[in-house]
């Protein structure tokens, strides 16, 4: 592995980047901007099979609902909330 690359985390319990992109109906570029704003570790490039924990997704939802993403954030957060609810995860309102 070259300097600056991250190991691919593609196993374990959680939600993949691919699932988050589909549930939030968001582009990879916008997702990565939100992920970086939430200070969540992720793939340096691509890797749609990167697994995020439920806690990471909760931070992403909080970031998407924050003031910075007033137009694009709420629909994305609603999609992620619906996905977590289907999985049986309880979220604070």
C-alpha cells in the first residue's frame, strides 16, 4: 500500500457506502463532503463497499441536518433515517 492510501474496510457489521448513496439519493462527491464535515474516516477514493458503523451514520445524519446543508441535507438525512428505521435502529427525533 502506498503512502496516503487507506486500507479497505469491507467487512463487519454496518452499512456500506453504496447503501448510503442509494438510500440518500446522493452523489459520491457530495457524500464524501458530508463525511469529511462529520469527521468520519472513510475511503480515500472510491470503495463503495466501505462499511460505516451505525454511530457513523448517526453523525452523518446530524451533519446533513445541520445549517451547512440546508437544501440538500434534509432529504438525504430522511433517506438515511428511513434506512436505519427499517434496520430496527432507534433514532432520537
